[in-house]
C-alpha cells in the first residue's frame, strides 16, 4: 500500500475569521461614508449661491425688478400728461394707477413706457408689476399737477 501523504494546513480559528471579516467590513464602510460625504460637500457647494460683493445687486437676469426711471418722486408739472417708464427685468404685466385713469400693459422685453393722464392737484401714481409666476413689485411717485404756468 502506498503511503498516504499528510498535508498540514494552518489552523485558522473562528475568531481570526471574524476579525478578518470585521476589518474588511470596516474598511468598506469607511469608503462608502467617504464617498457620501464627498457627494454631500459637492452638492452643498454647487447648490449655494456665491456670495455677492458688498454694494452690488443680487438680482439675476430672470428675476422681477421694478426700476422706475420716470417720473421722479415729488415732481410738480403744468401738463396733465406725464411719461411713466422703467424696467422690469423680465416679461411682466405693468399696472399704472392713481391718476385720471388706470393703465394695464403687457410687456415682453423687460421695459415699459406709457403716457399717463393726471388729475389736477396731488396724484399718487402707483406702478405695480407682476411676472408670470405671480411675483409682484410696487413703487409709488407723488406728482403735483397744477393747471398754471410754473416758474
């Protein structure tokens, strides 16, 4: 009979197997947590707006604004028609009231200008703009119309 050859293998205990599994599990968990934290920081950096330097406007090209260029507040005029004009920044509905009539304009280019009829005496001319999502901005100008020659 041939002699049997005995091969000896290192004796690995269950504790050593558990230790190897826990090291592999801990390393894998660390990698997953690292990736998730990296993604979170990337998202927060790209989702937050950059700080705006002091003294500059925060409005974006698609934000509703109301910047009246005419008339100036406190103006006294001797004609019953004035020009009301300004910028909205986006397409908007413009409502002008407080004088002899109400005017509603639909403007698509972000600017507006209209002739507006005043009542004799004090006129509180209010301009309100609305964008397509329902946001609104309002400005008021006090205009005095005197039906006489102003020096």
